[in-house]
């Protein structure tokens, strides 16, 4: 997608028949199960399936052109005897101009192989970027907890803590000691689930060099 692009429901002329747009977006949602590089774009475009415009359709075709040129890309899962989790999370504060809700995103790697990812709009409006980052961390914490239990059911023991990486110094400080931060009392309990930020790939568009760099880190070949 274009850098700093902000789409809204009123952009452009409404399509006479939105059926085709709806079908393509639904197909891309399924494709995103194995193509994390389109996940952010599909998340944005899927918000307009009920009443798409010609402008939305143009950006949808841009994604299709990208896919046509990258049909050979795939996720790679090397064989390994060491199974440890590593997680990245990020958030964009008030990124949706229509409702001012922030965007949470995360990646989870299992011994270097990308195993889980998500881009999701937050349910509440965050009053600061730090609060938005905390909510993203809470979402990832819940996912990592579930994955550790799932691996335990498969007989895989997690002997070490899961590495948890985020680029918000304020959120890290609060997560380490929330008692000292009285100004964060307004943040709901849902946020307190007890240069290579990969989760950026799921929250914003990138220039070509950044895009290729993130692809290399996700083991997409």
C-alpha cells in the first residue's frame, strides 16, 4: 500500500456492484493465512466490503498486482530440535480517522519460524500511544500464553521465558512496574494481562527496501 495512506468509507465513487470486491477480499483473507506480507493491506481493505468505492477497488487491484509478481514466495520452516518462542508486537495510535481506534499487531516465531501473526483494531479508544502499545502487548501475551499451553499439550516443554520485543519504552516501563504510574489508572484491565521491530509490517505501509527486509526476517522466500 502507499505510504501514509488513510482510507475512509466516503473516499471515491461507490461501486454499482460491490460483489466482486467482496469476493476478492474474502479470498485474500484466506490467502493471508500463508502470506503475512499482505495481511495489513487486507485488514484495511476488508473494512469497506459493505460499501466499497472505486478508490478502494484501485487499492485492491494494487494488492493483486503485487501478488502476481510474487507468486513464488512462501513461508519456510526449517527442521530444528530446539523449540522456543519469540514474540514481537506493535501498535499505531489512533490510526483509524473514522473512530480513532488504534491498531494492534504481533508476530510469534517458533524457533525462528513464523508461526502466528495478527493485525486487529483495538476495541477501545486509547488516550496515548503508550496505552495503545500496552493493549497490543496484552493481546500478544494472551496469544503466547495459549501457544505455550498448546505446545505443552503436544509434549513440548518450554524451559525458558518467551522473548517479548516491543519498541515502546513507556509501555515497557509500565509493564515492568504498573504501580508507580498513577496516570495510567484510566487504562482498562484488558491492558494488564498478567531498528528491527517486525510487527511494524502489520500496522503500516513500508517503502520497498523495508518491505524486502521484513520479508527476509519472516523466512519468506
